[in-house]
């Protein structure tokens, strides 16, 4: 275990040294310093754009005014069957379902 850690650390150290020395020696673009371009335009006051309606054109979109909390949105009534009725319905469907005429059983397993 100690030899594996030693070999891995030597490999990583060699790779790091190669990147640091090799990159500095062979890079022609590092001979000139990098200059950051400046942007002279700053925030200033300007008139806002003209407003336009999103519903023009008859797309079938209706916009209502005001807000309503999501908790107060009326939901359609749910018609839930009791669990016993669901079980009876499934049992009845299982009894009337079409059964297989031939069952294939593989020999030897």
C-alpha cells in the first residue's frame, strides 16, 4: 500500500513539474502581456420602449386583472370510489378476462 502511494505521488509530482516548466518555456503567446479591453459605455437614463399588448391578434388568450392565491383556486370535484368497490371491480374484471388457451412450460430447468 505504501509503495502504491509513493508511486502515485511521484507520478503526480512529475506531471505537475512538467506542466509548470514546459508551459513556460514553449508558449509564444506569453511573451507579450495580456491586456484587458475596457468598456467605456456606462449605465445612463434612457426612455423606455413603447408598451404593446400581448393579446392582440385573437390568439384566444384572456388576461384577468388581480391575483388570487393558489390555495383559493377552486378545484373540480373529484369522484373517488371507495377502496372496497375498486377491489370488487378489479376482481370482476379478472374473472371475466380472456384466459390463455395453451400454457407452455419449458422442461429441464
